C-alpha cells in the first residue's frame, strides 16, 4: 500500500519540475450548482494535465541502469505527454503507445516532447498489450499510468496542495479511470483530513470501479467524450486502496460531462477535456449531496480536440434551447421567405442557417420545405419565436 509518507516524499521530489497549481473559487459555478465550488487548475500544468505528478515521481526514482534503457508507456494522451516531457527533462529516451482513436492534439503534443509515438489498437487495452510487447523486445522500462505505487504517490501530491489551501473543505471529487489519481488523493485526504469525503467519478460507459466496488462483474465499453478516463482494465492496487478506504465512486451520464465542459467555459472561463470536467458533472448530477457545502474539483486535464470542443458547445446550446432547428412547410410563392425572416428578426432571433427544398421534399409542387437554425437568448425566447411563426405556418421542432 502507498503511504502518506511516500506522497509527502513525492511532493518534495517533484517540486520545481511540476507546477503547484492554483485553487480558485468560482462564483459562477457556485451559483449554477448550489455548492461552494473550488477549482484546482491542473489544466495549467505544462502538458495540460495532472499526469505530470505521477510521471515525474516515477521517472525521478529510476536507477541509472533503467535510465540508460529508456522508458515506455501506454496512454490515451495525458500520461503520454507527461512521461514524454519528464523523460526529455531527464535526458531519457521515451516510447509512447497510443490507441489509434487518440485525439490528434494529444498525439502531436506528445511527439513535440521528443517521444517516439506508436499508434496501435482500437482501445487502451490493446495499446497496453503492444506496449508490453515492445518493452520486452527492446528492454524498456514500463511506466504504468495508474497501477504503480510511485505514480499513485505522485498523483496524491495534488490533494496535499488542496488540503493546505482549503482548510474548510467538505468534499473532494476526483475523476477516475484506472484509479491512480483517485487512490493517491484518497490516501492523502484520509491521513491529513480524516473527516473529508472523497468521491471518485466515472462515466456510464466506463464505470469499472463502481461495478467492482459493488461486487459486480466489470462491463465497460463504447464511445465517450471523457476518453481520458475510458479505461477497460482498472488498476489492481488502486482498487485495493479504494476498498480499504471505503471510497465511493459516482457515475455520471455522458450528457452531464458535455454540460460541464460548456459550463466551465461559459461560467468558469476555463477549457477542460471530458475527463477534466467529470468532477463538475458529478456535482450537476447529484446536487443534493453537495448543496451548500464546499467542494474541490480538479480540472485535471485541458487537452480537448478543437472540433470536439466546438461540437460539444453547439450540442449544449441545442439542449439549452439557445439554438433551435425547425422544419416548416411553406407556400412556394414570392415574399414568403422575407416574411419568415422578418418575423424571426422582429422577435430578436438570429438566423444561422437556412435550407430551402423545392423539388423533392414537399408532397406538392405548390409548397416547399424550409429548415432553419435559429439562435435565441434562451429556451423561453426560442419558444416565443416558434409561436410567432406558428400563427401563420406549420412548424415542427427538430
């Protein structure tokens, strides 16, 4: 088992190589959730994620012979960048195996830290198998992203910083994939603040820890925006630690993670990847647990693909009713489009996109189909615009 002494030693060991990130109060997120929300900005690390802590500690503990051999890791991105960076700082060769689905931004940033990147497999598990094969064939030292005592100790240093900065903390909510981050933080919290409640957070498609802790068979898989915590094989050592400490892991739906990403940008003015927003997603999903209490949320990663971010924001606008898509069947005669545009504009709506189909979409040549995407202030405003159009036309929400 990892001890608080090892976490404290890791904190001293990595000081200077890893940033001590700020813990900030967010008024906007506190008002949105009903809790007093503190954000630990791990997205400000050099590689954009907390993984720096575990990688720095593990690499610092390598022997001279291990350094000469070089290191290898498997990762969907953040551990990859962390190992690559700290290997480069230490003058050690690094090979990183990443699944083929890994966002381009993470692949490019890992290469930018001087690592050899190998894209292999459709899942993290397949990438891990290939990394172990390369390690055996080339004599490389395998740096596991979560099932390693030195990595767990390094990740736990974040909790030490939070506990020093927030003496009145009620909850610490930690996103978890393989469990190294959560278990390290849980150990630190138990030792330094025994009354503090630590929750883990998983997404529905990858709820391995909540299943295992409940004595259920692990069944995970599927697409998720939180690819940083999309882990098939959870850590054996982290599972043992979490069972021993009685740590509960909350499960959140995919839509809550997307909502949290958008809320962090609009309210917190912060960019977070899916895994980095999972803690806020838990507060949104289980508001009764956190109402009126002080909760610390690690924004544990900010490495989100630009296209994914754009699509997430648009999807959230659609859910909130600030963008609406409507389908109208209209008479095919002059002036109709101008009338519809005027009705929308006069009621404060902004037309984003129009698709006008005359030839094939309508059942008669005397009519046409019109698809319109409209920007509104909120759902109530959007409903008012639709009501104005319905006074004259047949309108269907899409």
